[in-house]
């Protein structure tokens, strides 16, 4: 949703220098009014055992006035941030949590006197990208509820949260990240459009149509812009066929999870902007920055379609209810798997500058299967054979059951970030080869030895 223009700014003072962000440069990576929480119902989970930060001056003084003995539990955060203090709570909860699961500070002195951590929570994951501030919900502590169509909550109102951000200097850490594509303005505009789309696709039956809409918006946003690394974006994937491939590889029955479609889709639609922010706006070392940005960007909706399959599997296994936390937890635990499966339809190859990890598992049969994958993914072989990743993984995996799924998960995590689409693969120059000869020599040796010899060497036979 768009944010109103205003001369006020958000001031971040937690770093070495103050940073001012214009109000229109604040991007909320979640739909407005769609997320709700109830501290009493959840038992104030965020107030139990996590502590909180205070800033020297009025904030620290006010807390010590309310509870003088609190000084024993206050410690300076670090030498570089002498104005920042951390309060360590004792079990079972925050010193100021009442028996009714409410904040005693807010009751006695009002909302504005609460620590900054608590005032902004759960919408307190802040990241600077260019001259933008990206705001996301906390991924784990708060059991956020996604409201159905027709209901709304002021707790997640962008306008109210923007007011809270501009009320006082923000002292918490807001790390700086490098986006997945060079044009920050175009990328933020795209992500804001996805927030709008998340409202429209709340009630659809499958995630595939939402993924298609994201692909189209992404292609439009990046059209006529310079391609990173000179790699042109390919045509959008057939998402429904892609999802079928994922299901087949994981052994998911055709009608699996149909009774959970509505609740799962509502959660995934609302979580999509935050998940995308993690993939395209978060960290320069992230998996999604492993190769040319425009091509990586088009795999993000496919990754989210994979997460939809995993979330539906969780619901089918008995997760009740499926929540925002469910989706975020599955994403964090399976990022490598999700990244790899998002590339099933691509011709992939090992990165030329990296050594290949040859040891895979103590099980000799699994080691032999992995050796086959190692040899197949050599760039020299892929240039001739052009085998899709899904076909390579499917051919190497055991045929049925739990053993197949366990092997695929382990293999996917091993491949994540270590392979790139063949069209992004760059052959090392002579200078690069001389500086780091080991990867090139290893790749050459593997190609000369062949699958059986590699399997024999790595299994110790």
C-alpha cells in the first residue's frame, strides 16, 4: 500500500552517524490492516526471557525510577554504543509484566514511555536499502494472525506505524543491505506493487496464480533496465507445471492438502511481501545474490510457490492453525531446499571458483548417487548435455518413500548457493586460474575420472 508524503522523517541514530529517511521512503513489507495480535491471549510471549534495550537519558532514568532495583539487571551493550543498555529479565517474565499479561509501564506512564523495542514490536525488523527503510514483522516471537477478507486491525496500520517511527529517534540497529538488482527505486516500486497484490490474491485456491502475477510485475518493473552481468531474463516459467514437478520430486499426492487451501493461501499471501524482502532486499551474501540479479529475481515467486507446498504439507501433517509464524519458521528451516527447488527447471552447473564438496554421506549407496550428481553438474558436461536440475535430482534419488525424500532434502541443502544457472556461469580467466588453481584442477580431475572413479575415491573403496 502507498504511504502519504510528509515533511517529517524517520531518524535512525543507532549507527556511527544519524541517518534520516523520508516518510515516503519507508516501505512496509506487509499488507496494512491485515495482521493482528493479542498479547493477553498469547501470554505475552515476547515479554518472557528476551530482555529489552534502553537508551541512556530519559528512558533509562524513567525505568530506574519505577523500579530502583532494576539497576542490578542493566548492563551496557558494548563499548562502541555507550548510550545503549540491555535489561536482562528473570524467569518467568519481564519485571513490568502484570498478572493480566499487560505492560505495567504502559498502564502507569502511557505507551510513549515503553522501551523502543516494545513500542515498535512486532514490526521492528528494520533494514536500510539505499535511501529506503524497509520495515518487516518479527519472524518468530509474535503469533501474528492473518485476518480474513472483510476484517481489519489498526495494529498493523501503516499510517499508525509510520507515526510511531517518526515520534522519536530510532536507536535500534538497522543494518544496511544491498538489493538483488542495481535499481533500488524500481525494486521498491515492484515490492510495493506486490503488497497490493497480496490483498487481491488472499482468497485464491492455489499460490500459482499469485506467483504468475509476481512474475509479470517483475518483468514489467525490470524491462529496459540494464541486465546484471549481461544476462537477459528468460520467459516466465509455467508455474502450474513447475509446482507439479516439485510435488512429484517430493512425492506429494495430487490431492494433498486441498482442504487447507484457503487458510494456507491467506497466510502465504500476507507473508509474501516480508519473505520477498528477505530474499531481494536483505543481505549481499544471501543465496539470492549468488548470480545475476534479474534472473535471480524471477526465481523468487517460484521459491514462494515451493514454500506454499511445504506449508500445505505442514497443515496436512496436523499443524493447527497455520499462522504467519508457521510460514516464517518453514522458510528459515528450509531456505537451502527452497532455493534449490526453485531452480528445478533450469540447467545448472557448479560455480567455477568454488571447490566441490565430494563427501556427502557415510551410506555408500547415497555417496554413489551424489557422485553421479557431482559429475553431471560439471560446467563442461552441462554445456553438452543441458540437463535440467529436476531431472538430475530425480534420477539420482532413491525411488520411493522416506529414503527418497530424505536424500533429496540433504542434496538440495548441499547444492544451495554452490550452483548457478548455466547462462550465468563464468569461466575463470587465466589470472583467476593462477590465483586460485585448486577449483579448476579439481573440476578438471573429476571430469577425467568419471562417476565410478569419483564414487570409489570418496567412499574409500
